[in-house]
C-alpha cells in the first residue's frame, strides 16, 4: 500500500465512529512538521487504525515492512467502546498515544537498516506534546 504523503494515517472503521475520527489533524500535523527522509531510508510510514467491535476479527493487527518500496505499514486496533463513547479530543489523544506506542514497538518487530527510529519517535512525541495531544484522558 502506498500513501501519497510520507506519513499516512487511515482507518478501517464502522460508520458509527468514522465521522468523529480526527484523521486530517493527525495526517496534516505529521506531514507539515516532520520530514520522514530526515531519519533515513524509509519513504513511507502508514498507520491504519482498526476500529471495529471486538467480535469483528476480519482485520488483524500487523506490521509490514517493504524493503523494495521502502515503507512500513502498521495495522493497529483501537478500543471500540472507547472510540464509540468518547469525543474527538479524547480519540485524538488515544490515537497520538497509540502512534507513539507503535514507534516504540517497531524496533522489536522489524529490523530496519539505515533508519533512525529513536529520533523519529522523539520528534513525534515532542510534536504531539506541543499540540497538547499527550495530556488528558486515558483509554
């Protein structure tokens, strides 16, 4: 899967929650403030949030790294009940925290040569913190 911008964020979600997801804020913030190529050999980092009831197991969490296309695609579930019962601000907080968790876990899941993942993680955390997305409700 190729995203049009270096940082891609999308969802697989039911329509009863899709309307309140702050995807554009997250995508624009990452792409307007960070240059992915600054960190090395990766040209695309796509995060796909799965927001479906727990009984829906069609889409599973995964991490795919393509050396050929120089991109990473991560599918990660968000808690259905939390997203269903909270507002956009709380969901944005959850998405920001989950995005940082993904960056924390990537080195253990995939060996990616010539890419400074710790620096990217640090810069994303600083960016999200400056936006106020790391304080507030916990899932």
